[in-house]
């Protein structure tokens, strides 16, 4: 397994990639498809228009298969926040209604809902997290009222990897008219997922984290019956069935998620994402999760042995491959600044998030990456440097 996924990466020597929850290195399959289409567009221009549009639909199909969803459930955008906005505004919140979220949601998910509430007079309700920014679903459910219209949560939170159990939210949805919207960007690509089986209304995500694809693509996956209820927030030629003919001014909206794609799309990034989805599907997300958790657990245990404090939002055993670490009273690196300087010096990527530094191994990492990182936290020079 270690070799299988790692062979699809060609990183610059000497770099250790432990910020996969922020920006993963791009896999070589995704890189190759971008080069292929840049070359075709350079050489052929408009003569390959039909071919690249067909390739985009192939990528839509590949992502849909990966998510276990209908192809028409997928809409592409230039980022995850765009996908969220295509829900937060078209749902048409009313004054007095409530949108329920965790108080620690990332801005790309939080701000579109916050603005939609401001414009409509609805109220944004932020549930408080537990220890280590944990997200026990009971805390969320305790804030539900008769006015709750939307529950919008990240499946995995970006700071410490806190995991929200989705099934209780879906069970609640069976009893009342509300929307369950999930930001999956910190999970999809490393955690197995079935949109059909999930029962949620909509999933949003992006390309550049666990999907190991280039920056620049977000997507919305929405239940077909829910898509038909919404009028697109952005409108353009591609919104309508006959958008190429501006004289047909009463053309109907497209019947599925494609109504949300108003015009030109980030084609190269979409093609790369479809390629990455196909690669990860072939290798098996469950196997990738197992490997990434093994590496993350080894990292967390090693840091603990060195005296560092590791957040445990989901309990003593890691269930998501995100490790958030802070210094201890007798650690070699005394504070976050010293930890950051050491990781930068020895070319180990990370992010400063929440209480400490976030390290997020993926299945393309290996035991050597973890060993070398622990040497740095121990105050030693990385081997070979």
C-alpha cells in the first residue's frame, strides 16, 4: 500500500508533505491530464472544443462514481465557497428561521451562510465545541428548534480533525423539513463516502487537499429533487437548456445540478479532479484511510513520547488523519514559534491552526517522513540534511 499510492507522486527531493489538509502535492496522473489538454488547446484551439467539453462530462461522471451519486447531481465551480453560496442564497431563508453550524467552521463554509442570514433576517446559531474542539453531535442536536431550517456542518473540522457523526442529523431530517448540508473537503479523498447512502441533501468539496489535485476546483453534489427546488444564485448562458440562443428568453432552467454552472468553468482543474477521483477510487479510499491513520497515529504517539500535547477531539485513538500538536513543559521546542521555525528550516509542511500546529499525513507519506519529523521535534537535525 505504501508503495502503491506514493509511486503516483514525484515531489521535489528533501520535502516532507504533512499539510495535506491544506495543500497536498499533486499526483502525477492529474499533472499529466493538465499537460495533455494544455497541449491540445495550444495546438488545436477551437478545433478541440467538443473534445474538451466531452472530457469535462467524463470528469463529472468520474467524480459522481467516486462519490456514489448520479452524474447530474454534480456541479463544478472555482472553489468550495462558490458551491456553498449556490445553496446558502437560493434556499431563500426567511426572517425568524435558523441556520445551525459549529462555531469553529472554516470561513469558506461559514461566511456564505452568515451573509445569507444577514440578508434574509434569519439567525445564525453557532453550537459550542467540546474539549480539543471536539464535535459531539449531541451538542448540535441540543440547539435544534422548530425554527431550524438548515444544519450546515463540516464532516471533519479543519483545526484538530474533529469528526461529526452525520447519521443522527439525517434521522432528524426524516422528522422535519430542514436541509442537511455537509462540507466534505477535509474528508473526501481519504475517508470512504457514499452520497446515496448518506441521506444528506448536499455535499460540497474541493480539489486540492486529500484529493491530491491542483487548486482551483470546488464542487456541489446535491440530491436531484433538492436541486430542482433552487433557483441559481449566479445566472449565465449555461444556466438554461438553450442558453446558446439568446432569443429564447423563456428557456427553462436545466433540470439538475448543472443549472448552477452559469458559464465557463475551470476546465483544466476539473479534468485533473476527475482523474484524481478515478485514481483514488481504483486504489480504494478505505485503504488510503487505513494507511494515513497508521502514519498519523505513529506521529501522535511519537510526539506524546517526546512530551508534546496532542489534541484528541475524537477520543484517545485517531479517527481522522489530522494531528494538532502544542509544546509541553519539557519539550525540545518550547513554543509554537520554535516549532514552526524548526519545521520550516527542515522543509516539513504544516499549518498553524487552532490551539497548535496541524500535521496531516496522507497515504502518499511513509514511515521515513514520520521518523524525520519526530527527529525535528526532538531537537535533532533531519537525517541527510
